[in-house]
């Protein structure tokens, strides 16, 4: 009799679900003796890629959309990509002398990879386009596909090497054991891949996180310096206005004294004093203007760095 087992796996992170199991029962009818040295176990795999549309114009909005609308696994966990596989095998038993051996077997693994694709990638700016989020997801899911395909080849070898058994029922039991062991091993490989990926990503994040912390510290320092310079500029501006007013007052007093009817010596003395005070204020005014402009230039440099 033909015996078929159908199993479905879903794997965005790692999830294995048994959806159907094979028939059991009576031993097969007598068939011609099988030459078990021949290649009797065949493997067939298919991979299909499907896309879900992603929207957003910034890196943050794109990832936010994926977090809300990405594919879900059998437990309802949402991810950016999904690899699902339907496993199955079909076999026929036949006599090998007095024993029962695999006469023919076909192992199938039909995989579907779901990855994001932006609805209007040509409209994205350079930065979000450069992150290549879809490419990263595709590479990740391809590794899951590779593990499945390697696993299917291992199952094929194990089944090919499975020796004949005293009865076909025992052979079916041995096939089930090999299948369960190999599926558990594939399961472990998929889980280990996620552990390794998490470690790799953490190693890649660490220097970036350190740089972000360093930049945050520098930003705080720059903002503090800019704030101090802003206060200094306001103080310089007030000093400039004050000295300008005093200069104007001295100019007005000089004009007033020049117009007064005073003895020449007295007028000369008063004008000399007023001019000295005016010149001192002009000197102070120019010094404050230089300090004001220097502070503005420094503030501009810090703002550019910020």
C-alpha cells in the first residue's frame, strides 16, 4: 500500500505544527523482491516567494508599518518575514528476501518565503532606501530555506540507509522514528540559527550603541555650550546698546558745550574731558562688538557640529 505523511511547518521565528499524519495498518501485499542497493529515495523541493506591500517614507515609518502589518506565524507572532514549509513523504514497501524494505520513497518540502516589498520604492529618499530592509529579510529567510533543504537531503540519506525490517509495520515504525528524529534536528538547527543571529546582531549593535551614546553626550555638551553662548550674546548685545547710548549722550553733551558761551579755556577743558570719556566708551563699544561677533562665530561653529 502507498503510505503518505503530510506535515506543515511555519517559521518566521521558529514554529513547527503537525497538521496531518500518515496511515498505519496492515502489511503490504507481496511485491517483487527489492534491490535495496538502488537509489530508491528521492527528494523534491520547491521554493516560492510572495511579497506583502510596505508603506512609509522614512526608515522609522517603514519599520513601524512592518511591525504592525508584517506576516504572522501559527502562534500569531508577527515578524518582518516568514518561511513556511509543507513536509510530506510517500513510500511503498516491498519484500527483500524474507524482510520488508523501502521499495520507493519520495520526500517533499514545499517552501514559501514571504518578504516585504515597498509599494513605491522609487519615491524613497536615499537614507531609507539605503537600509535595504527587504534585502536583509530575504537573506535571513533564505538561511531558513537552506536549513530545510539540507535537512531534506539528510532525511533522504537516512531513509536510503534504513535497513530492511522483519515486517512492513516495523519498517513503518522505523521510518517514523527517523522522520521524527530528523525533524527534531532540523528544528534545533532553525532555533540555533536564531540564537546565532541574535548574537551576531547584538555584536553589530554594540559599537553603534556606543557611538549613539557618545553622540548623545556630545550633543548635551554642545547644547550646553550653545546655551552659554546665547546668554553671552544677549549680554554683549545689552552692553553694545548701553555703550552706544552713552556715546550718543557724550556726543550730545559735546555739541551742547561747543554751543555754550564760555571762556575759551573753560570750554576747552570741558570738551577735552567729554571727548576722553566718549573715546573710552567707543573703545569699550568696539571691544564688546568684537566679543559679540566672536561669540556668534563660535556659536555658528558649534551649531554646525551639533
